[in-house]
């Protein structure tokens, strides 16, 4: 199964955000390359909010290019066998934490946001990744910093899209 086919199946089974879900599916139907960065009309990205539910906290990255506190995530790559695998790879690479596992049940949220040309949109498929009890984070080349924040602290450092992802993750937990 191709990454494109997997993305369509994942989105068809996702039951929340029906209008945005339809927009993603329409985009993939119109763009066979819609999972790749090269798709100038916009493309899927995959991200994961790294969570430590036992301690009531999430790990955010201070994104090097954007200067914003965000969940881990990025572009799908040719070796990714699924959107979930892409999200888990990105979370592992950017957090430095080995042994992350995705929260069961598929994506937690979808978030479509504009980006500068030559592309125009990121259609982010957002998961949650559970950190093991002994998790030790390590800053990657894509990040200026990593920091654990309590559930209720996120709103003071991150934008609304991250706050909504945290809220949806807590509801799923």
C-alpha cells in the first residue's frame, strides 16, 4: 500500500472534524502527490504531541525556523510506510526519545495551516505519542530547545492549534 492510499484510509476512518476531513480527502483525490513536499498545492504532514500522562505534561519543541513552541512533526519521507509511521518517526527524531508509542485510535486532530510559497498549505495529521517512564529528551538540529510543560501551561507558550491538540489528546486519554 502506498503512503497516499494509507492516508486516504486513515482519513476515511477519522470521525471528527468532518469539513476539514473532507477537504483533506478532496485534496488527495485531486493530487496524487499530495503526501509529498513537492506538491505545490499543499501536502500532508504528520506530527505527534509527545505526552507523559503520568506526570500530566507534554514535550514541545521550539521550532528553529518558526520560533514557536510546537509538537514534533514534519514532512512525509519516502521510507514512511504510513502516516502514523511518519508521525512516530518525526516525534522520535525531534524529541530524541526512544520507545515512543502512538496513542491507539488513529489521529487525534487535523490542522490545516498556510505556509510560505512555493507551497501554500500544510495539511497536518496529528497524533499523540506516549513517552516511556524513563524518557530522556535530546534536542535535534531542527529545534532551538525542548521543554516539558504541564497540561495547563501550554496555553501560555503555544498557539491555539497546539492548545486544541493538547485538549483533544487529554480527552482521548
